[in-house]
């Protein structure tokens, strides 16, 4: 019965009992099952508030590698759950809604990427963590937006490198390092959407406000940014800066932590091109809800499974990343 309910959607589509305190019930289930809840900064604020740890994709992988919990509930997207399972194959790993995918990971199908690699013999393959487990099996070292520069620079300058799948991040790292990495042309539908004109208009409206941008944004946005960094890097910058106003060009979920950490400061979400949609929200990240988190902990579905062969191959480039970044 549970399997049928799951087949129709990526989560267990049954109502949670009425009149329960959802937050307390989740905390109780978590204790009973020795589970840990890890959440990405792009999750809904109530999920961030109940999580044991909130972080960027590197920090989530580092946590998953070292936690002593028996169960990991990864409130993020599917590739984050896969990464946790690859690093801790003996643990049960769940993502509350397994339909929480990633347009960037989807822009790089493993069979196409394999052909691309074959067309560039002798290249080291560096892949962003926003990829499927299958793509990671084709990869020499994984990176996140926090450590991409450091990892690229850990290779001698003459190394021939393929970088995928995010072209904007690849271009940015090429510009920082003077490398000429061959780039896969993938992109994130959220970060591609920010409007230069609207950000410039906001800057006029709020003189002195700094622009914070994730490196998945287009080059035109990065050119006018005052800080370009991963989600955790942008959060740190906004906390340490004496400036009081920021225009934030990344998924708007990060504003929750920015505001909590900096009650006296103002954070303005950068507007997307299309005024009719909430395009600065990642629709995949927002699929996870407290109700789905409750059902996921209670019924232990949907679970992430990875074949032994894929796990064995994919763990190597992830471990290499963790070694270079210091686990
Ligand atoms: P971070 O590496 O900053 O967590 O970014 C992950 C992501 O999905 C950005 O869209
Ligand atoms: Fe993927 Fe973009 Fe969502 Fe990040 S914001 S998880 S890159 S679709």
C-alpha cells in the first residue's frame, strides 16, 4: 500500500494525523530512530528551524560522512541524498520528496557526459556536486561552489581539465585561475533567471546596498556583484560586513538564515526576469514540507538506494574532494 502511494508521487501521500504538534512529533520520531535531519539553506524556513544542521552542499556532505546517527534525512534535493548515501552506505538515507531533483544535474545526462569525456582524451574530469551518482562515477574529483577554485588550483597549471555541468561556475573559475577548462554547457534554471536591469534598478533605489551572488549566476550578474561565493560564503560575508543592506542573487531560502544571523540588516531578494513567477525559488527544494518530513521519518520512505558498483566508483571523487577541502 505504501509503495502504491509512493509510485504516484515522490513522497508518501497520506495525511498526517490531525491535532498533532508536527514539530514535536518529528523531534520524537527523530530521537526514537536515532536520526539526524540535515537541511540545505534553500529549504523552507520551518524545515531549517527543525533541522539538526543547516548548511551548504559541502557542509552537508561533510556531516553525512561523519555522523553517528543510524538514519539521515536530507532535506534538500536528490543529488544531496545520493551524496550522503554514497558517503555512508551503511546508513538509511531519505529525502522527504524524492521528486526533489535539480535542473542543473538534469542538464548533464551520464551517457552524454561520457561521450563528451571521450571527445577530450587526456583530460582530468572535475564535476560539480550537483550531478547524479552516475556522472560522479565518470569523475576524477567532485567540487562544490565553496571549494571549486581551491580544487582546480590543486592541479598543476598545465593540466587539461573538463569541468561540468555548470557553465557559469566553470567560466567564473576559469576567470579566477587563468585556466582554460573545457566546459559542459549546463545551467541552473533559478540562477539563470536573475535580471541585470532589475538588480541595477534596485541598486539605484537602495544606494550603498551590496550585491551578493552565487557563482551559478550568469557572468553579467557576477560582473556587478560585490561578493561572489557559495551560500555559506555569502552568509558569512553579509554577517562580517559593516554594510546594512544587501541584494541577494541566489535562491531566496538563504534569506531566512541571513535575517536570523543579522537582525539589524536588510536583505532584498534579487528579482528574476519574469515578474509573474517566483523564479528565485527552487521549486525542487520547496517540494519538501514538514508533513512529508513527518511521513518520511515515520514510515521510512522514500529511501535513497545506490548500487554497490556505483557507490564504489562514485565515493572516490567525493572522498578526494573532502580530503582536499579538509574533512
Ligand atoms: P551551495 O554549494 O552554495 O550549497 O549551492 C548549492 C546549490 O544547489 C546552488 O544552487
Ligand atoms: Fe539545482 Fe538550481 Fe535548485 Fe540548486 S537552485 S538545487 S542548482 S535547480
